[in-house]
DNA sequence: GGGATTCCTTGACAGTTGTCAAGATCGGCA
DNA sequence: TGCCGATCTTGACAACTGTCAAGGAATCCC
C-alpha cells in the first residue's frame, strides 16, 4: 500500500514506521515551493509545472503527494497560516499599558507587511477567489475566523488595559484593521513608499478610536 | 478604413458620421456582457468564448471591437465604475445633520451590497489581480483613487456637520470602510445572513468614532 | 441594382493546463 | 545479491485559452 493511497483515503490505518515522516516531510517541502510560487505569480497564473520547477522534482510528483491542485494549495496555505494567527500574541501578553500595545501592534503590522509581502498578497488572492470558487471556501472561512480571533485578542486586550470597551462587533473590528492592512499592502506593491508609514499611524489612531466608555 | 483600426489606433481622425454611435453602442453592449460574465465567474475563469456566449454574437467579434482581453475588461470596468463613484453624493448633499448622514450612508452601503453583489465581487477580484498583473494596475489605481475621494466626501462632510475633524488619513478612512464592506460582502456570499445587519451598525459606529475634537 | 465598406462568423493556430498511466529508479530487507 | 515496494520521471491525453486570418453576410451610398 502506497503512502499516496493512505493520505488520499485517510480512513486507512498507518502501517508505516519511518516512512510517514519522510512522506510528510516531502509534502511540506512541496507545499513550501507551492507557497513561494503562489506568492510570486498568484493563483490564476500558477501551474503545477511551475511549482515543480521550483523543486528538484518533476511535475508528476505533485500528484503522488496530493490528490489535486486544490488539496495542494489548501494544504500549503493552512501550513503557512498556522504561523501567522499567533503573530501578535506575544505583544498582547507583554504590553503593560494600552499605549504600548497599540504602538507595538502597529509596528508589527508594518513589519509583517514588509517581511511577508508575497504571502499576504497570496492570502488576499485566495480569499477573493473563494468568492467565486466554493472549493476554496472552507479553508478561507476557517483561516479568516482565526485571523478575526487574533485581531480580537489585540483589540479586546487594549480595551481591558484602557478600562474601556470596544465599539465595534468582532467581525467589524477585524474588518477595519484588515482593510487598513490590505490597502497599505496594495499601495506598497504599487510603489507607494508612504503606505507603511500611514499604516502605522492609522493603526494606532484607529485602535484608540475604537475604544468607548464602558456602559456599566 | 474600419472602426476597429480607428479605435485601436485612436490617433486617426473620425471620418464616420453615424457609424461611431453604432460602434460605441456595440462596444457598450459587449462590455456589459463582459461585466455580467466576470461578476459571475471571476477573472480567472472567464474566457472570451464564455463572454460571447452571453451575447448574440460569436467569440470572434470581441477582437473586432477590442484589441485584446485586457482592453475589453478595463473598458467594461471603467464603464461600470463611473456609475458608482458618485453613489453617495446625493446623500452627502442632502443630509441635514451628521446622524442622518451616517444613517443614510450605512443604509446605502447595505443596499448596494445586496443589489450589486456580483459587481462588487468583480471589483475586489480585479483589484487583487492587479497586485500580480501590472497590466491591470493603471485602471485599478485610478478607480481606487476615485473611490477614496467618494468615501472622503462622506467622511469629511460628516465631520463638517458635526463640527469635528477626521482622525484618520484620507487613505485610512477609505481603507477602513472598504474593509468593512469587503468583509460583509464575503460573509454575505458565504451564506452569513447577519452580515449586512452588522455592516449597517458598524458603519454608523465607525463613522461616528472617526470624528475627533478639532485642534484649532 | 451594384459596388464598396462595415460587420460578423468560422475555423484554425500555438500554447497552456490538470490529470493520469506506464515505466524507470531508488532504497531497504531477505 | 536479488527482490519488492516506495518514489519519481516521462510522455501523453483531452480540454481549454487568446489570437487572428480568411471569408461570408449585411448594410450603406451612389
């Protein structure tokens, strides 16, 4: 029984000893090449042959490790986003007051925009395509929810530190910061060198402005 | 001399009398079919043959009226967005106070989300693809600027009516409302029936919260 | 009516895509 | 060593794409 069969029909048990590790390692390797290509070219222009060209293998191997293109892409994106959704947790945990939190948060936003530009671009591409392709929807909805939680941890902690409450819904709080970030990313990619500076300033202002006196 | 040659090399003068109107009318007709198809399938899945299938003509006619796919798409999107970028101007002009303005604005946001769902989805698709494809960038940057102006007219008028100033940058103000709208659109398309209600509430809150006491 | 021009269709082209089957190659175990 | 399964390559497939040339059909003007 081949690994491929096991993975594609995961109902089967795992009889292998060390082979699983090797199999999963190869999957991860191919998924990383997938992410690199997707971030560079976008979902529409990325072909399996182009992904394989970024590895030491030929294009056929992708169908040995993944059922089809959708599984390859979703596996890769899920793998990456796992590292993202806790990105600000240290800041949330360690900031002593509201002003420090907002400043560090804004700084981290700018930092990841500059460091992981291609990956963020890929994420927005994927999320937009999910509006047309239901096959991508489960992955996107799931990750979006995690990102919403991540932002909410920042926003609600800020409210806590400032002894206020948040004026927007959970989804709304995520949406406004996401919009701020997406806008800055787009301008940055279009050559606007002032985009990241504005992002930092606007993020601080916005976080402060979303706080409102507690009702109780 | 054919129309096509004239249009493709617009340096030439216009020798025709009534032909121009007919030519432009046909272009508009084909552009509308293009928009309908793009809104339904998305940029990646829309082929010229599929667009033509939505008209009474065959696929070859598209290359008679448009140089290539990019010109067809950008022409269509520009044509549509011209009707959008003044969408809230009547509200801005006629609202007597800040509360009325914010309420009507939020209502209009929800209304266009529901009425023009496919077109907004298409716009976000196009804007995202422009992050990967420079051929789309000029059109997207241009329209984005117009949308930014449109939102700014609402926000700055609201500040004026409330005798306050806006706490965010122009780009930031646009970005947060755009994020709110895009998030609601995505959730609406994913089947979340509460998305539009939250959009309305969040928009009112956000518009109010962006106002800050004047410095002078 | 007839010729010229505009408009539109047809069919083909070269290239690309996801998918998969057949077989080569590698690695470990007997 | 020789076998066998896991791994990988190769080549092909059918479908699809944007583009365009050749020609039919419609229309207009004299």
